[in-house]
C-alpha cells in the first residue's frame, strides 16, 4: 500500500516544486518591476511623454497650430493628429482615457493573436517595458497593439492590416522593418496599403508644415545627440563604450540591416515578424525601455500560455534596478539585446523556422 503512495507522491512533489518555482519567479519579476517603476518615477518623472506629445500637441492642433516636432513635442504630426481629440477633455480625464486606451489596446492585441492566459497577460502588462509606457504616457503599447492587428489580419483582411501597418510606421519610424515583413511574407496588398498610407501621411505633413518635414532629419539627429546616453540598446551601448554619436548610430543601423539578412531565408511568417521587430529595436539609434514591449506580440503567438519566455522582456528593465552608473547602462543595454535575441531564437524554434531555413 505504501509503495503506490510513494510512486504517486514523486510526481506530486515535482509538480509542487514547479509551482513554487513559478510563483517565486513571478514574485521576483513583479518586485523588479515595482522597483523599476519607482526608480523611473524618481529619475524621469511621470507622464512626460503624455504631456509633451499628447496633451500639448493636442492643444496646439485644436488651437489651430500645426503639432510639429519642437522642444516639447517629439512625435511627428502623423502621430499627434490622431490623439488630438483627447485634448478636448479635462486633464485628469485625458490621462484616464489615455491609460485605459493604451492598456486595453495592448491586452486586446495580445488577445487577438491567440493569448487567452490571464497570467501571461498580467505578466506582460506589469513588465518594465509596459510600466515605462504607462508611467511616461507614451504610445508604445498602442504600437504593439498595431503590430498585433497586422499579424491577426494579414490573411483575411489584408487591406486593414496594411493600413494599420502604415499608420504604425508613420507614427514611429523606427518600426519601418514592418515594410520588410510584408514584403518578404508576400503580402502585396498589405504592403501597397502601408506604403500608400505613409506616402499620404508625408504629403499631409508637407502641406501642413513643409519646413518641419524638410528639417525633420536634422531635428532627429539633435534628439539622438541629446538623449543617446540615456537609451538602452545597441547604439547607446556603443556610445557608452566611447564611440561618437554618429558612429554608434551608423553601426546600429548596419547591425539592424544585418539582422534582416537571415529573414530572406525564413519561410515561417512568425519567425519573420520576430526578426523584423528585432531589427527595429537594434537598428534605431535612440532606444528606450518601452520599445521592447513589441516583443510580446511574437511571444503571445508562439507561446499563448504562460512560459518562462514571457519574462524575457523584463531584462530590458535592468537600467533602473540599482543606482545609475555608466557600467550599469552598458550591462542594461547588453541585457536588452540578449532579451531580443532570446525572443527571436525561441520564437523561431517554436514555429519551426530554423528547420525550414535549413
């Protein structure tokens, strides 16, 4: 009688240990997220992106001035024009609406690509990249939702997928590898719609403020030079190693293009999406923690239930886990790059893209 109980108790103990390990990992991850949020609040502030790019830009548009990039508005008009109506409400309601739209859009995006696990959704929304979005009030959660919509509608609603892809890229140009994804996936209608949206957005910008469109590259260079030392990615890490802003930016762009090289041999669309998103965060010269929130989209498709892979983007939050030093920035940047490579490799294995490429 005792032998069967002993045999049955071993799997039970193993299951119990795995459960405790999962709970402990979740607790430590959430503790790290809380500390990240606290340090981000202390070092950067709250709603700085929202105030400059949503509230202020919306007020300017509603007052009749073009919401062009300047000292307070860092988003192009192709993004600010869509959020201008929020400025019609009192400030407290603006913030509430923005947070609600961002969180619900992000969670809905993960839901439509196949994630139904509430635990995984909670882990994603409480991750350092997502918390950075909420505390700063930026649009990265909505950008991730846009990527999710592109993926979910690429087959049955290609026109919708293309329009959303174009709007996402026009809002934040660092996501331009989505063009490559649509091209290599041979989603011709979606690619045409995305290109048409971006072209029409540029024409609207040209009509509203031709001088700012012409000066946008120089303005972007000034933004990179002023903030690259605070970023977390390849270009900021190269800058921390002593390279000039220009050299770090060029090398990061080259690296982002190199990341796309294997994409030409990948047949699986999910792995292709992961590679293109990796190219986005690797190749852009100014990378913030919240950029890495887009990695949750291929994670949700590849692992719709909670697995250790869902915790990998937490590595993007190492910058604020202890008092800020230059070495800490280097370690945090390398950790974020490791997280990106880890996600791509894991997604590729789960989708079978490695075998297909070979």
